[in-house]
C-alpha cells in the first residue's frame, strides 16, 4: 500500500497508513538533499530504446523511503525537456521525477540555485511535469497569484497538519523571469511566509532552505543568523541543503517553555556525479512527530548516511544510492574493493563530523534486518 497524503494547496492525494493508538498518533518524515543531474547521470539513464529510466538509482533505498509517511527532497534540476544537459544549466529527463516518485518521494522543494537554469520555460515545464505526475511541490511558482494561493504547502496526514515553505539564497545570478517566482532568501519574505504559515495553526512549520557555502563542513554565520531569525518568526523545523557536503543537526528542547526546535544545516548530495571526497554522499534526516492529547512533540530524530555507488558495467556507468550502514556490512556486494573503500572513507568522515557536532540526532544503524538509532 502506498501513502495517502493530503496536500491542500494542490488538492492532490497520494497514499499512507495512519499510525494511531487511542489518543496518540505519530507521523514520520524523511528529508533528502540534492537530487542533481550531471551529464554522466543522464547518459546512465538512457536505454537502448532511446527512453530514460532512473529506477536503479533509488532501488536500494526504496524500502527506507517508502516506509515513512512523508518524504521530501530537493529537486536541483529543471525538467525543461531536451536538450538534456548537466552542469552548469541542468535539464533532466522527466523519468528522473517518475523514478523518485516510484521510490516513495512524495514532495519536491524546487527553490535552489538551479531553479531557472533554463529560464522561464524551465520553471513552467518543471511545474507542469510535477503537476502531471501528481507530485506536490513548492518554492517556485508560475506567478504571484499561484504563490499566494499555494504558500505554505499544507500537508495533512495521520491527524497532523504541517506547513512547508521552501527558499533559496539565489539563482546563480540569473534574473527570475517575470511573472514566474522563485522564493529568494530575505528577511522580509521569509518572515511573511513563516508568519502566514503560523497563522494557519499547523502542528509544525517546516522551512526547507537552500543556503550556505559549497564544500564547507561548518555552517557559516549567515546560516546561523538566518536560522535564529526564522525560528523567532515561528519556524519549528529547518532543513538545509546546497553545500554538497553534510553539516551538523541539532534538536533543541526548551523544557522551561515546553518548546522545541530542530535544524539540519546541510544534508549534502543525495545523488550526483560529484565524486571528490566528502561530496560523494549525504545524509537523510528522519523525524517522528507524536501527538498525544493534542500535544505535539518530536518523538525521534536521526540520520541515515547515504553514498552514491557508481560501478562501470559493460562500459556503462551506473548510479545507485546506498544506505551506508547496511552496505558497510556487505563488502562482497561491490564490484571492486576500491568502491567499498571509498564508501568507508565517506562513512568515517561523516561520522567523525556528525557524531561530535550533532545534538540529540543519532545515526540509524542496520542490525539483524532492522534500522535503529537507539
């Protein structure tokens, strides 16, 4: 059974199973970082019949993604149609979004520095394709009227009501073509949308934000200052992307005021052809919300480390996103020891950073067929 997800801004239903016991209900969330589309990825997805298929990219993570109630990812390409091209101005085949949806990804944030790589046509066609696939999205809009009527993206499921807003620091210097809209980070716009979201009385306001400096392992002062500002405006959960490497997460609980905040500064790459150290993987963030007698809290938080495995088979490079904690136990899975060793380097680097800098956010480990971070 797939999830049943109610997206009121778009009037779309997907599929899910409620987890309710008496007066207690839970909602599981999963956030993923940058879904990119470099030239090698496009070539890998090309089939002998001239169609494209990205199914294998997500196949080893599908059980983890499809298990949660709501899965949200950053779509860092346009779906602008041919000619398909990678960096610096991305346009990927529609099949990328199809495979992501089939793997269990429910919602895309579309505001990032590559949102308008193909101009107005790129924005409009990306939105058209996502709508045709019934994939809810937010962050970019056809016009101001659409932004006002669909912001925030309201998600209602398992008795929970969430408000999602999506913003980016910029668009690589490319002006946003009128009348389309890309949510750009500035204090006034963020405050307006967060306060609008808060006024709708959701259980949690989530800010999905593109920010920071590429390849930096520590959040910079702009990130920390903007995060503090957004929390003060009413954001409850902030999930960041863009640096292409992982950065720390914090679950902050204020027992005096009976409040909590959660932040991940960067999830890193979810899938890309970036193969340098630190950039060849990322983290997925999993949160479980609990509602008991109308009191809502984060019950559980954690991260999965993921790594992009790129074996070359019969002259063709393949892309598979692997859950690290499961496949570090299976060296014979890899086509060569070199691949396994590179994954182990990514795992060691990420654990050295996150295990020392995270606050109350632990890694999910795979043991005897089960995932746990207890």
